[in-house]
C-alpha cells in the first residue's frame, strides 16, 4: 500500500461525506485515511466465547448464549408493562426482558428457533435475566463476518448526537480495509520482527480493529506499542548522537589547583558516593570534546549545589567562566550566599545579577564579565539580557529548568560563538519512565542518597479535629529553640477563598501563640516584594518562630533551624508539591516533622497521596505514584502536556516495552548511524515519513 494513499482526505471514504468529515476532524482530529487507521479502540467486548445458561456467574460481564425462546408473556407493573421471554438451552432456563419497543419485538420474535443473544445478566427472583439483549438468528450469525471481539472506539457527546456511533466508526474502519485491501507497508526491519517475534504491520492493524481473539489482540497491541515507542526513542537518541558529533564542546582537560584546593581544604563535609559518581560522569563529558547536555536529578537537600560548584571550579581551572541561573530571586540569592561562603579565601570572583540589581552595579558586572575578571555569575532571567556578554562562557547551569521556557534556554546557548556545556538541575524527581521519554536526548545523572547525619523527616496525617494537640506539639518544639512553617494552599481559581483561609488561620495562630512570647511572620502573594523579603529575612535570622505562608516558600528557602512543616488542607496539594514543601525542613541535624492537616472528607485519590507521603520519603517513588495518579501530561505541567500525545502506548503501563524500544534504538544507531545497511532501509524510510508528516513528538529539552 502506497503511504501517500493513506494521506487521502477522509471525505473521500465511502460513508463519510463533507458533514461527517468536519465532525470527525473537530472531535477526533481525523483528517485522513491514516488518522482513521490510527484511531485505536480503547476497549473490546469479547464475543469469542459462547456460554451455557448453566455456566452463568453473578458477575457484571457481557455474555453470549445460544438457545431458543419457548414462551412469551406481558407482565403488568406499576408503570406500564414489560415483555418477558423464557429462554432455554440444554443446561437450564433464564428470562429475557424488554421495557420498551415491545410491540415490534413481539411481532418479530420467532419461537423455538435458535438465537444467539448477547448482553449483561442480572440475578432476579432466583434466576438469571437479561434486559434488552442483542439478538441474532443463529443462521444469520454464522453467515456474518467473524469479528468476534467488538471494538469500542473513543467517542464524544457531539459524535453521538450527530449519529456517528461506535457502529458507524466500525463500519468506516471496515470500508477503509476494503479500499486498502488490508495491505500496509511494513515499517520495521526484518531483524526487529524476527528478534521480538512481532507480527507484520498489516496483521497488527487488522487485529487491533478486528481481533479474532484475545491472543491476536495482545500480539497486535504489543507490535503497535513497540513501534510507537521505538520511533520516539529513535528520534531522541539520533538527536543526541548528532549533537555530540556536530557540536564540539570545550575540552576541560585540566583538573587544576582551584578544584583540588576546594576538594582538600574547603569541602564542608565528605561527599556521598552518589555525589562522587555524578562528578565522575560529568568530568567524563567535559573531557570528551563534545558539548555536555546533562540533567542532574536529586531530591531536596541531596547536595546538588556542591556538585554544581565543583564543576564550576573545573571550568575556571580551564580558563572559562561559569554561570548559574535560577527561576526566582530568593533561590538566586540563596545560591549566591551559599557559594560565596564556600569559596571564601579562594580568590574566585563571583557576582549576583537579578532584577533588583542597581544600574551602577550592573555596569560593573557587565564590564568584569567581558574582561574575564569575573569567574562566576549567579542570577535569574536577568542573565539572558542581550547586554550580558561573557569573555568565554564555558559552563551554564540551569536550576529547576522546568520553570524556564525553551526560548529562554536557547538564549543562554548563544551567548558564545560555541555553546557552553549545559548542566540542568532539578529537585523534582522525574520517574525513569518519563525521563527516558521527555529527556531522552539528555544524559541523566541522579544523586540518590542524602548526606550523612541527615535524619529522615517523620510525616504524619492529622485531621482538623486534632488541631489542639498539634498546637501543643509546636509549643514543645519552639521551647527546644526550633522554628515552624505553616503553609496554606493558594490556587488561582479559588484565590479569594484561599486568602480568607490564610488570614483566618493566621489569626487563630496569633491567638494561640500570643506576643511577646511568640513572634510570627506572614508571607503571601499580595504583599509587596520588599515586605515579603523583610518577613523572610526575620524568619531566616531566627527573629520569628513561626512562618505562616502560601506556597511561595516551595522552592529554595533554607532555614536549617526549622524542624516542623505543617501543611493545611493538604488534600488540595499535588504529590510533588507536598514532597517539595516537606523538603523545606530536615536541613539541620535535628529530627524534623511534616504534619499533613486535612478535613475528614477525602477523595480516594487524596487518600492515596497522603498515604504515600506518610509511607515514604523517596522522591522517585513519590514521582512514580504521582505519574500513575495524574498521567504524564499533567505531571510535566500544562506547557508540556501535548508532548506525549501517544496513540496506543502508555509510558507508565508499558514501561517494559519502552525499555526494549530504547535498547533496540540505541543498538541500531550505534551499528548503523546513517541507516545505510539494506536491513535498515525500511526503518530509514518510515522515519523519513514520520519526520515529514511532523508526526513525531518534538521534545522540549
């Protein structure tokens, strides 16, 4: 089958026409034969098995039975009548019931002639009954096309109202297979088909729409899922390989005095095994003559900043400058203060550039950057301004990169004649499955252990009715000299209500923790930036014991003395947000606590989230649960939700197929990067078609 034939507009398919074509396009995005072919059923009704009445179970499954009607009667009921037929086979009898259309049914039913009936059975008055069964004479049933498993396609209200029912879509698929004679061009190589025992493309498409039985369906699904994931991985990996060949990177071949001096004399604690491993992976990139593009994942407090700093020192030892970009001023300030303290007496020049930097200071920073006097620049989006020019930027580090758009990041890439090495850091754990798909063209490093001496945070779930006990616990912690966060949700849609909750909560805390014994800070989005900073500063200095806030503190406030995080209305937060908030405590040597406060009314999903938080501190496990609850689109935030617009595969459930697909994509590209071998020509042709039709998911990284 010519691939171009599948690009025929759907209007030309018999049974469609302009009106139906327009509805199919607007509701399901079907514009061509190919789109219809790729509209896969989302479930099937199994008509492969015939039951006897004696085999029936009290389950809610649809069943198919062969038997005869031996008796018909009309039964009066409170409202109207019902028509009841006695249906028998060799093993017993049951009833068929109709509440409407009785006149037509009574006239058309034949007694004592074999029928095939299909429907869901109820147990009623000591026997099975089937309301409004689908019925077909056995003689007709045996003549029909043996499509024994009935596909159920995605639908919408508008489709149903326009008469485009499941049956109509099924008929259109049948018409498409008649016009194409069910012959479709193979898209995978013979060796892949052989190694993985895959059925052909034509067989897979036939059996996804018209499966003969469960076994054929399973083979068709595996084949099509593998193919979809294989070409996504193929694109990501070939992009990565191409970049490594084409984009030469600066070679950091020196491990010089600054790196060694810091490692031996200034490191505040012994590096963990995970930190050492990650530094080794990054150093291998930096000495490989190719541009580094690496994602560094590590839970809150796992020590990413120390790794970033040591890599910046490597850049300086090789006569390059480095920059670190953070999404908020608070976070940029924190990085700047932390790194400045670590580098004291080392002769490394470091500056901070944010929206608040005065013009006179900016000018000095610009001059020192261009002359090469300045070694490290830390800041916010301000680093991207056109005026910011470097003498020789060799390394750019982006923290919490999912908060930056693609265009912003590419600006950083073009600050030099050659792009700098890129290290992207995130404390949002991305499950391996998603990382392989979303960041398949980056190399990934993970810091998966916490520094020694850190105690695991204890997390508990308490209902609003336990509030007095919780307040008693807080008072005990404050007596020990500790500080407390109380966080309220603030969600755009319900901002006014949330703001009221926050203020009510603040007032009740002020009543229970009165002056002069207790000092309380409050921070929320309606405050002026200067007031926010003032309140934050008081808490950081330990002048206030309790910080009442909305989620502005989610990223980057580091107060080692804060040991309790109370999250109000915890059921309204997503899992990753709860985990991020919990990470604000547990930064000192003391035992820290996270208390999730909720009302008694909880959805089952909210219960799962809270139970997960209480059970584990492992960010990756939490991210996996989050992925299962929310799906990949939601997890990455709306700006990235269109990315995984998969037709049949599911990256959570089909994780094993994804790994297999990635393994084969890497193997083929290593052995034959240009796909020039005869055996890979099919893949080359398919890939070219996919890229041409822009059908492949262009990823964000």
